[in-house]
């Protein structure tokens, strides 16, 4: 039964994200789904179905890709069609709405913590570096501009207009994620990915010979 629901959900997600080139394609969803299962297996807490459904559906109401309200309605309609209990549906919708970085650190259920960590793992490390530059290009951002330093604090609305270079995004968000992990397992998995980004930035600046930026 639940296997069938997962298969239908995969199809539903693939239909909507098939052509995405902003770093939110199906394989992003598949990695987040996989990360979420790994974290859930280790932590042994939270409802498995909520974790899997929220991981699979988490980007279908992301305002960068879709209208949030319409996206949430579409997800609700789909889950109702699958005959899923109303309390599970509400929990999935709540997780999807509360895990985004740009919404700040909202209080999360156990399932929310797992899915947020799973999504954030995919924003760091080698894959996170690839996604950041892919998103930056898609979004009209430069790779690097020595005249635009990273900001201490990000106002997402202003950032959309100013389009600061992608390399700044590492200091503004990606290097912060390790400390923001909510589960023990997520934090452990984040470590080597975090270190890889530090090494990457060191190499990046050594190649362009700019000593002006200090790494932590
Ligand atoms: P969330 O959904 O948690 O708010 P995002 O959707 O903002 O996360 O991020 C999705 C991907 O796009 C991540 O890999 C992230 O690093 C990348 N990204 C988001 N904003 C920027 C940016 N300003 N520059 C480069 N990459 C970005
Ligand atoms: Ni995501």
C-alpha cells in the first residue's frame, strides 16, 4: 500500500520537475529522499511515511519554482486522491512549509528536522557546490566579483534584486549550514561536505590569487 503511494508520488514529482535546470530537478529530490531515509534509519524517530512524502514533495511549493499556495493545494489534492489520512496530509504540508532556509529557523517536528537536514545536505559538499553555480547561472549571477564582498546578514528580497555573485553564497549561507543541522546524523553527514567546501574555497582563491578573503 505505502509502496504504491511512494511510486505514485515519484511520478507526480517527476511530471512537475522534469525540465528544471535551477538545481531542483528530480535527482535533487531523489538525493533528498535518500538522505531523509538514511537519517530516519539512524535516528529511529518520526513517522516514516511523513518523512518520505515530505522529502519527495518538498520543492513543489517552493516559491522560487511555483506559486506557494497553488503548490500546497496541488499537493493536498494529490494526497487526498491517494486516500491518505488527513492528519498525515496536514503533517506533510506543515513540514513542506516550514523547512525553507529563507523562512528562518521555524520550530520543527521530528519529521521536519529530518527532511530539512536531508535538503540541506544536498546544498553542501561537492553536489552543493555544483548546485550553487548552476542556480547562480540560472538566476543571472556572476561566479565572482572582487568588488562585491559577502554580507553578514541576508535580506532575501534585496538579494534577488542585487544578484550578489555565487561565491558569496558560500559565506552567506552554505558554510553556516553545518551548525544549523537539527539531527545528530545530519550533523555527522555534514562534516566531510563542509570540509570539502573549505578546501574548495581555498583552492578557488589560490587560483585567482586573492588573499583578501579570510577563511574560517
Ligand atoms: P531552500 O529551499 O532551503 O530555501 P534554496 O531553494 O534557496 O534552499 O536553495 C536551493 C539551491 O540553490 C541550493 O543548492 C542553494 O545553494 C542554491 N542557491 C540558492 N540561492 C542561491 C544564491 N543566491 N546563489 C547561488 N546559489 C543559490
Ligand atoms: Ni530542495
